[in-house]
């Protein structure tokens, strides 16, 4: 039988890829395999705006955000990220509150920054009781395609048509069995499955410590803007859960979408992925909610929005991500569960924590 992999990562989104990259950095002699039921980065990660905000609503999340920012600026991640300036609209006198929530400096916007807003967003509404604050250093944007491509020079094996349906202990190893009866044996396993559930045998047989999460609809509008450019600052409305991300000739608008599922998405075979897109199109309801959210701040832009992107992501009670090790000593198995869109923002730090848990008892 082929020698077991030192580490098998189940899930090829930003969490799984980051875990594999971090493991390669810390343990260069390991054999590492990443498996997914679809091409890497095609799930929640690929439907995200992939903006890394230097923020956190609890001390634990802020610590993760700080650590992730450090790692994103280091090899190999730095090849897949770029810095973004940002303007935040918040109530006057919010410097102290923003300072508590952000992990980087914030200051009142300069006249040049305010002038840019006036020309880029003609109908922008800012209340007389609000101010605009600038964050020059701290926001980042990740390119999921480039990030996934970093696995090749890192000598990480990728199997992107491997739907794990069973994960069972076999002596001092784990046997991962696919829907096509292929078996991957590994000494250590990390589950990074995002909005999809655990493999059947894990879901039924491992008493994880935390309560189960749910999956929540995430969506973004695409608004044509001929004058928009990649280096324009992000525009963030923290109290409205609204983020405008300019790109070349368009602006992507992330908004708070209603709708949850009480259970994870069903695991699918590789063959089913050709039709899976029909399950999560950007539909009429997404467009209506997105336009309504954007109209509060930019009514003219809201009327121009005709398309977008949507998917599902994991949300946990308390909105804090969770890294757990399966009860028992050997062989080690860990699970990373994101929360409130924390996958891209906190992935490198969560990968660090998961690797530490693999060696804890």
C-alpha cells in the first residue's frame, strides 16, 4: 500500500489551502494532500469578495485578525494579496469605538478623500451626524486563484474530484473514502469543509465540543461604473453591513443577505458539480435585497445593479470561528469552522491554530 500522507486536508477553499501552505512552511518534509469535491476555490471562497478587514468583534477574533495580517504579508501568501485603502462612514466621534474594533490606525478622511467620494459616488448619502474615516494600511484583498496556484510550487498534492463520504480510523491512520471508492490514508486529517457537512462517519461518530452551525446566504451586487479602478479605496458602512469594492469599470457591493439553512449543504459527487450552479444562482430575491440595501446610501447606483454573485457560507453561534480536535489521542483529526464570513479574513491564523491542535492532547 502507498505510504500514508503525513497530512490530508479535506476542503480546497481558503482555509484548506492556507492550512496546506502553513504546514508546508512549518514541516517541509511532510507529504501533504488537499482533496475537494470540485476545483479549488470554487465554493464559498470563490464567491466571496475576498476582502481582509483588520477587525474583530471580540478579543479572540481581533488577535486572529492581527496574526492573519502578519502571515498574509509573508511568503507564500503575499504573492496572492494586495493592499487596499479604505474609507469608513460612521457616526461622528467614533474614533475610539473604531479603534477598539480595528487592529490598525484610523483617522478622519482628508479633503482629497472626501472629494473622491463626491466624484465616484454621485448620489452618496452621508448623514450630517456621520463622519468619514480613512484606513490607509490594514485592508487587504486576496486573489483565490493565485492563492490556490501556490500549492503547486509548494509540492502539495491536489485531488479536486475527491468527494469524501467516509473518514474512519484504521489503526494509527485515517482512511478517507471517496464516492468512487478511492481511499486516501493519512496520519493526520484536517477538515476545512466550509458550508458542507463533515463526512458521514465523522458527523455521526465524533462528539465535537461546540454547538452546530448553520449556513447563511452571502451575496454581492455587481454595478457597472466606467470610472471605477482597482486602486480606488474600499467604501465601508459598518453599521449597515455594506461594503463597496471598486474594480476595473465596476463596483462589487457586499450586503447583509437574509436567509439561513439549519443544516450544512449536502456533500456532492464530482459528477454533480456540473449542475450544482443551478442551486445557487444570483436570483431575483438577491437583487431586490441588494438594491434595497444599496439604495439607503447610493440610490442611483442601486438602480444600475442588474447582476451579482451568491452562495452559502458557515455561521456559528456567537460568530466566532472554532478550531477543534476530535476527542481521543491518536490518530489526530482537527476541524476548522468559520463564522460570519471569517474564512478569508482569518484563514492563516486559523491554519496556525489547527496545526497546533494536531499535536495537542
